[in-house]
C-alpha cells in the first residue's frame, strides 16, 4: 500500500500478535528474509545450521520483517515491537532470532532516520543483556558498527551507543571491547570514505545517495580522528597515512563543507603522527586550507585556519606555499575584506605575519608592516554586523607586535613607525565608538598605555605618544567623551593632571565627563589642579541645569564635596534662594553618602528644607522626596518643617509622599505626627479608584515597622465608613476598608469588634430613627417601647448607610480574620443581623442602598444563618439584652429573622432555656418576636378600657403574624363579642394628646383587620359591616389631621387605614362573581367606597407638599398602590379642591381637569418611582381628554359637504410640553419624559404598556432595576408598533455605529413581536366577505385576495426582518382595473406604510376599500386621485358648488395651505 493510500486512511494499524495468530493457525512456518548484499558473511549466516534454528516465535519474525520495510514508520514500529517481545517471549526464541537481527543490524545502524538508529541500538542492548554469552557468536558482526555509531552526527544516537556498550560491557571489558573492534571499525570507516562500502547504496526514501555519502563519510572521518588519538600499531598508522597518499582522498576536498571541515581536522591530527607532516605537505591539503580560510562555512574556515596555524608553528608553512605570492598576498587580502570569516580565522593573522617577517630583511619588513597596517583600515565598514571584536583583538595584537618588531629590527626608524601606528590607533579608537561596545572602546583606549608601560616608560617617546593622544582627545572633544571616560575608568595618574586642567576649561567638556574624570582624581591631583585654576569656580561654571539635570546634580555634589575639602563657602559658588535650587542642593547633598559629614555646615538654614519640601509636595515628586527623606536626619528641625508644610497644603499631600515619610522617618517623629500621617494615608486609600491589595499590604508593613498605634488606624477606618453620606457612597469603600483591616495585625481585631454597650447605643439610635418603619412592617405594637417612640416626630436627616456599611465591613472582616473564633464576636454579628433585617424593610432601604443591602444579606445568609451554633449564640445574646431591659425594636426584628432560620421546636426550646431571667414584659416581647403564644397573657379586667386595649393589642399582633385563617376569624369573632362593647368609643379614631394607648390599639386592630380581608367570604354580615365602618371611620379621623400632624403614631395610623382599603378593594374585585356577596358589594360601591376614594385622591395629590414636611415612605407606598383600586369614573368626577392655571384656563380645560392635572406635574417629577407610576396611571386616563381639548378646533367628526378643517397639525397637551421642554435634570428614577411618551403612546393604542401593580409592590425597590429596562423595552416596542414611520425617520438620522446596534436589536427582539401582533390583528378585525387573507408566517408574507366574481385581485406584502426600520415590500397581480388605477393604489399603500404610521391590517383594508368603492362607482378625489383617504379612510365629501367635484377635506386643506388661497383646484371658484 502506497503512502498516498495510507494518508487517505485506507491503511489499518499493523498488529504483530494478530499476524502471528494467523500464521500459527495456518500451520506454515515463516522463513526469515536476509540481505545477501550487506557483507560477505551475510550470505552464509544461515548455512550449516539446523533447520530448527530458523523456527522461532512468529511475532518476532513479523517484527524483524517490519524492520526491512522501506516505510519509516513501519521500521520504527518493528523495532519497538522487537524491544517489547525480547522481554516477553521465551529465551530460546530470543536466542534464535538474534542471528537474524545481527544480519539486519548494519543496515539499520546507518538508517537515514535518527529515530531508527536510536531504536536499533536499544534493541541490540536488550539482546545482549538478555542473551549474554549466548550472543557471542554473532557479536563480531555488529560491534564494529556499534563502535562506529558512537560518532554518529546525531548526538542522541552517539550517546546512546556509548551508554549501551558501557552498560553491557562494564569496567575493563569496555576497554577490551574497544581495542578488539576499533580496527574493523576503521576498515569500515575507510570504505565509507572511499565510497566502496555496500551500505552507501540508498535503500530508504528519506535521503539521496549524495546525502547518505556525506552523512556516513562525515561520521567515518570523526571516527578516524578519534582513532588517531588512540595508541596505534605501525600497521594501523600506515593504513591512515596510506589513505592520504591515495588520490581518492581528493574527493573529500571537493565535497560538502561538512566533509571538508572534518577532513581538515583529521589532517591536523594525522600531522601529529610519525611521518604525518610529510604526507600532509605532499597532499593538496595546505593549498586547500589556504583557499578555504574565507569560507562562508565557519567550521571549514576554523578547521582550515587551525591547520595553517599548526603548519606555522611547525615551521613547514613555507615549505609548500610561496611566501609572497601565496601567503602574504592571501593574508593581506583577507585582512582587507572585513567579512564574517574574521571571527573564525583572526587568531592566525599575527602568527603568520610573525613567521613571514622572520623571513624578511628590515627594509622589506617595514614595507610589509605598512602594507598590513593599511590593510586593517582598507574598506573599514561602520556597520554593527562587522566582526568588530575579532578586528579589535587582532589589531591590538598586531600593533604591539609591530612596535616590538620595529624596536628589535629597525630601532633607528622607531619614532616614525610608532607615529604611524599611533595615528592608526587613534582612527581605531574613533571606530570603536560606532560599535556600541564599551569593552572594545576600553581595550583600544588602553592600548597606548600598554605600549608605553611595556617599552617606553619614562621616555620621550612616551611623552610624545601621550601628547598626541591628548591633542586628539581635546581637538575632537565633542565626540570623544566616551573615550576619555574609558581612559580614566579606573584611576587618574598624575601625568594626566595638566590634561584634566585643560579639560575643565574646555568649552565642549560635558558635565557627565567632568564628573566622571574628577571622581577618579585623588587629593594630590585635585590640589595640583587647584593650584593651576580655581577648581570650585571651574566646576560651578560647568553646571548646566538645562542640559541634563542628573549630570548637573552630580557636578553639584562634586562642588559641595570640593568646597568642603578646600574649606570654601558653598554660597560663593551656588545660590539656594528658591524652591528649585533648594531641592537640587539637598538632593546633591544626599548623594554624598559617606562624605556627607564633611558638608553639614552647608545645611543650617531652616528655609532650605522648607523650600525643598514645598517643591516636592507641589510637584508630587516622589523620587526627589525619597532622597530628601534620606537626608532628613541631618536636619534637627525636620519634624517642625514637615508639620509646617502639611498645614500649608491643608494636609492634601500625595499618599506616596506620606508613606515615604512614615517608612523612612516613622520611628523618629512624634506620636502625634505619626498618627496624623496614618490618618491621611488611610483616608487617601478611599479616594483612589482601585487601590491594589499589594500596595495596601506594603503600606501596613510600613506602619508596623514605624511603630504606628494600630488603634488609630482602626479608628480611621471606622470613621471613614460611618461618615460616608448617601451622595458619595461607593461600595468599593467597604472593600478597601476590609482589605486594610485584614492587612493589620490580628491583635487589631479588638478595635473593630462591637461591645455590648456600644451595641445598645447603636440599637437605640436605630429605634428612634426607624421606629415607624419597623412598626409598619412588623407586628411589634405590643412592645412597651412603642409607646415612647409613638409621640416622636420623624427624623428626615438620617440614613441607614453608615450602619449598613459598617455591618458589611465587620461581617467580611470577621469572616476573613477570626473565622475560627466567631463565637467570641456575637455582639458584632447581632448588630449585622439587626441592620440587615432593618435594610430588608422596603420603606427603610431606598434604591441607592439596594446593592449594599443585598451584599449584607448574602453575607448573613452565607456566614451566620448557616452556622447553627452561631445563630443560637446570637439569639441567646438577644434575650440576654432584653432581660437587662433593652427591649429594642431592632432586637425584635433580629429575633424574628433568627427564628425564621430555625425550626419552631428549636426556637421554643431555646426560648425556654434562655427566658429564665425575663420579666413578664420581656416574655411578652420575645414571644411576639418569635411568634410564640404567651401563656401568661390574660386580660385582668375587660371593663377597664386601657387594660383591655393592651390585652387586645397583644392578641391582634400575634394573630397578624400568624398565617392561620381559623385563628384570625376566631379572634375577630371573640373581639366582636368580648371587646367591642368596652372599646366602642375608642375604635378607629386617632387621638393627638394622651392617646398613645388608644392609637397603638387602633393601629394594631387596623393591621389585624387587613389580615382578615382575604377571608371576606367566611365572614358574617356583622363582621363585614364592622370592616366597612372601621375603614371609613379611620379615614375620616385621619383626614381631619392630614397635613398637620407628623408624629409616628399618626403616620402609622394613616398607613394602616390605606392598607386596609387596598386589601379590602382587592377582595371586592376578587369576589365580583360571587352572587352571595352582591348586596354587600352594592353597599360598598354606593356608601363606603366613594368616601374612601375621595380621601385617597386628596391625600395622593397632596403627597408633594406633604413629603416636604414628613418622611412617610410607608404611607406613600400604600397611597400609590391605592390608585390602582380607584375607578376611572370616580377620578373623572371626584370632588377635589380647586386648582387653576392661567394657560390651561385659556385653553378651556375645565375646573375638575385642572384640579387633577396640575398636581400630576409635580408627581410625575417625583424622585419616587411608585409615585411616578401612580401618577402615570391617572395621566393615561386623561390623555385623550387633553388631546381633544388641545385640538378641539381640529376635530371634525361629521364633515358635511361644505365644512372644511381649520387646521391640519395636531398639538400635544400643554402639560406634556411643559415636561418635555423642561431642561432641568432631576433625581427621578423614571425619566418624566419617558412617562409622558408612555401616556401619549397609550392614548394611541388600546393596549396598556405596564400596569401600576407591576411596579408598585411592597418590595418594588428590589425589582425597580429589572423593571425599568423591561418598561423601556415595552415602551419602545409600542412606539415601533404604533408609530413605525416616526421610528423609521429617527433611525435614518442615527450615526452609523448606533444605527447598526439599533438594527440588530430591532431585528432580534422587536420585529418578531410586531409581526406576531400584526398577524393576530387579522383574527380580531372585521374582514369584508369578499376579502380573504392568508398569512405565510415562515415567509413573513401576507397575501390578500379580493373576489371580483369572475376574477380575483391579489396583493402580497412581504414583511422585512427589521421592520419598522425598513419598509414592507408590496406586489400585486394584474387585474381588470387599469394600469393607472393599480399604480395609484400601490402608491397610496406605499405612502401609507412609509409616512403615515399605518399598520399592515389597515393597509390591506384600505386596498380592499379602494376596490370596493371603485366597483361601486365612487368618485375619486381630484387632488390625491384616490377614493379612500389614506389617513382618515373617508370618501371625498367636500363638494365645490361650482363644478360639483368632491374632495377629501384633508386634501383640500393641504391645497389651501400650499396655494395660500381658498379656491377650487379645478374651477378656481371660491369656497367661502
């Protein structure tokens, strides 16, 4: 099977075991296949053997056969299977198979693929390890090849070959083995090299014969190189030498670079043998080596250079190569050519030049030196790719040798030769600057110094050389700065002092260079320079802040150091009269390090540090500030200065600056200043966007190392959380506080945990603030504390946010820090549960606290309520606090929250265990909170009204918290019998003075009656009448004080009354089909409901003014919900206080409509969404009325022949335009303009977008975020369905990116819904008998067919996928009407769907109407040429008295408006 077929997937994986099984079952033995052309012994490998020796395990036979295949993967698989089978099959089968493997081994050992070669050597090792002595007869066939494999070009094969032989033949056996088989291996290698070995023939597809020869010849040459390093006999040595005497070796010199390099290396080794040089010199190798010095192959070049070098050392180079024509010309040519071969052969240049000069006389030598010196610079490239390192090393070596040779051979011409060399050295120095390698610059700059120190110390030549270098450096100083730096990189010798003096006064000397050189000068040199010039003045004149500030700082540092050493005042050379100069001076002073003590007299000025600090603070310069803090120890007035700067900047300093102060000087400053810094640092973490935990941890570590009091840190964190107001609140502040707190030492936890005393104070504050909300939401009116809270007015200026934030913080903190010790933090968790319970009350947590409240709730659920033991501990702590007289309402809701997480039996058991210390009041309180029946609750005197009120209050509250309807109705009946008579005169009336017991009782019974409303059917007539009377009496009593009283008791009383109405009205609606309750419903509608509705409307319209004086969210929510139960008829006729508006009065808005609309304007703009939605419901009821009034003169319902419309454009009502034109951005959750649009769209459609009850729920704050997007979606959907043309025009004007998003949204979400709605309209609308409509929903097509008795007219409308952004496609079939008529009808349909917000149903009906009127002979309008008007669907009715033609009234008005005259379009007769 070919490779192509196998790639196609036709081949199946071979299985040796399966093939062996087939062979065994067949009964025929398998004869092994051998290679007769591998070696002479292979043909006789199976001769003179017992036939049974060829019979062995079939799987091994198959594996061996696979190794002979041409396919690479098959050979690999066969070898791997062979390794496995050697371990698995019988020993005798392995023994028998080895002789066949030995035959195959040579071919596999030199396989084209390294993986095969690697695997075959492993197989051989497995055979030898298993067979041991039994394999000896065949080892001689394979070990020679194994030894040759130790020099395989693939290192893994070579390593594995050696490792296999070492493992199989340990210790001295390995040496014996090598000695025995190195000679046969040498013979094989020589055959490979000479091309005479049979294995050179290609058997695989992976390489060509030439590639195979190169690989095996290279491997053989490497082996021969190793072979020559061993101890050789004379015969072995002669065999190697004879090979080079044979001309067949020349093939190697013209082969691949791999073979050429290996041949050169072998020749170099052969030269070390006896008579080796003779055979090498008589060969073509020297000439070839000289020619290959510039080979592009680095191995060839390196090997050739090595051979030339050895010939030079052996003094045989010129024995075969002409010194001038061959060697000198070749060397100079190579030096001139600056190519990459320099990296491989540069080491031979100087030795060869030296050997050449040894053969020359002095004059010839000088000329040759000059030629070679020039050659070094001929064709000098400036590219970085040039082998510059080799060039510099060779040139330096040649320069030193050239001067040495001149001294010894041409002493008289030494000066001239040295000058020439120095000029070239200077050129070389400048060249090194272009190569961006400072090591080369350094080496070249120190070359003259080495020459001087070797041969010219204290001589005139040395002075001349030095002066020449100095002259060059100064003359070209603008570009030689780096050279001078490297010249003085270690130290400055005294002989260079005059040069440095010149350098200081040179105009081109840079600041960096001056500093670098002066730092290397010792005191003696400095004094010598100062004796020649004013050193300090010279340094001062070199300081240039515009050039490079870092270098200028170094010079200033040097100036400070020198002035201190020379005893001069620094102010003579540097002025510190402003902030910038001051900070620069102190930074330079800080750079002095160990020399700082010598210059302390320069920083005695107080203003110096003040100015420097001011600069760093204003620039937020952390780098300079850090240096400034390092030198702060030198200033005794540092702390005073720091305080002064803090005050000047109002403590608004960059955080990193403060952290640096704390880090470097925290232990030295006072405790007061340290605490202030900590407060500033921690406070700034809350001002950052997202401070990383790593930065916070590092800052805390700085605080700890600075001995900061962790209590001050904890207090700062707590104050930050508690002081956050509602407008600035960010949940990330809590995360930051938690991160900082957890980074503090664990001992700091005591500063965050809430103590019992602190907890009592916090709960007391919460009671006074949120008592009304708790009493409204929870059945806690029987608690004694209620009485003390009832008389207090509501506090408007308070928010739960600080408590909520701290509760989230303390819970998260305790979870991360004290997870194993939570039981010791019961009071903190109790506080968190109390705040969470408070936040869950709808009227407490507004929309800005939803996320934080949800976070706290999740923490409580996941950390507290899942821990049963912790819940029990908190519950016990609550009861313990109550036993001590702390009957807080917050404890009431906490107990109820905890009880909800435990089973009833567990709650009762815990209460019995913990209630031993409770007094009767405490037992009553806890029983109510835990919803347990108080057995001790008995009425002492039914005749005493106040005792009876207290008794019934407790009973009502317990019953209200129960879900058992039987208990509710039983208690209702019991009260009617036992309590009503005594309390008749107190029932449902609010008393302002000294009536708190009565008010508490009435609030409790109103709540109880609200709970009883769902069981209206089970009540008798007296109970129902009692309910109605309770409702009306409480409303009238509360209405008398509406707007006057702000006490909690009044607000709660009013709220309970409204809730009773809501529940009662809902039950009336739910029982509308109940016949038995019909009389009761009639009484409710006629006598009770109008009074209640009237009061509710008055209260609702007065919400705006009332909210300014009272915080009544609970009452507000109830009032908004009640609007859903007030009938439309009553809203239109309700007697309301009169309110007037001048503009509305002029537009003829009646008195009642104004009384409703004017308050609605404020309510629509309310910040509370429930108020907005309730106002929207009323607004929707009145929108049509306002549109009619606003456009009264435009509405002509029954136009006669002579009547014309006076105006065409419709106007929005004035209340709408006032809101739409309002540019003030308020704090409304629902945008008022969105609500106005909703009301307008609703007036155009019979569908209601969103019911009020969908949003005005008890927990609407938790749903408002999800409801608002849904509301906006529904409103956009309605707009698309009702006003598609308006949406289309809006879409066309959108930017491209926005339009793309809009189109995608409409296609996916809107268009499909409108299509379904259009389809459903065909089922609900009245269709003419002759019209048939088919809906092809999959194709989104509407096919209308109009029956004309003898024919049919067909209209097809295709609905686009992005409707209404695109226009529907309209097609019709030919029919009996004229082409012009069809065209008119299609044009009318297109205009109708494109510009007039028409629906598909209306379009089809208009098309059918045109056909019908056409068939009846109705007259077309002469203006629009249509029978049925596309907007009003009216026939032409307005007739001209002169020509008797009829027109559509709207078309005629357009004609009047465009022509500016009221004449007939046809006869021009006047219509007036």
